[in-house]
C-alpha cells in the first residue's frame, strides 16, 4: 500500500511539475513580451501584465502540491525531534490530518470563490474570471490528494530519514 501511494504521489507530482514548468515558460514569455512592447515597440498591449498575474497565481497554487509531495514545506522539526520516535510518528500523522483538514476547508470555500468568478469579467480580456479563480479549488484538491498519498507513503516516519535521522540520536 505504501509503495503504491509513493508511486501515485510521484506520478501525480511529475504531471503537476510539468504543468508548472509550462506555466512558468509562458509567464517568462509573457513578461518578456510586455517589456519588449513597453520599451521598444510601444504597441501598448493591455494584457501582458494581467495574463502574467493569472499565470503566476496558477503556477504558485499548483506548486503547493509539489511541495507536499516532496515534504519541502516549513516544519517545526527542532521541537518535534525532541519527542520519542513512537509518539513523534503519531504527532506527524496528526499534523498530516490537520493539513488535510485545512486543504479540504480551502477546497470547499474555494468552490464558492470560483463560482463567484463566473458572473464577473476580466476588464481586459472580457472573459469570465471563473477559470482564474478556479486555481484555488483545483490546487487545494491536488493538495488534498497529495496529502493523503504522502500520509500513506510516510506514515509519520519521514523525519526518521536523513537529514533528520542523526538529530534524533
């Protein structure tokens, strides 16, 4: 079960990171076009700044699940490493459950936020803001899935591995 969760987490993370790379490439091209427009061609394009904002929001929100998959988010390991190993594992599982609850909360209220964007339009594009607001529930849903997968994969033992293992001795 743990092995399957690890493989599923890695596969999901690979796909998410590919999407993030594409979004970041588009972001760089968009900002570059905005700079070239502003300083060289003077086309006065109205959309590069706004598109950059939405590309950055989507990329940053999707990157949350990647951080979860890699366990790269900030943690209070100094305090947790002082707890005996069996209790520490239980505490880490509880922390994962709290993380899951947070992302479920964000997902639930993010659905309403995305839905509210359906009746609003972007001033420049004239399109609904729903696809842009959908970054919140989409990213939180991915974060929920990744949290469950890494919780199964690690079972509270992720601090028992290097570089943290030597601190617990």
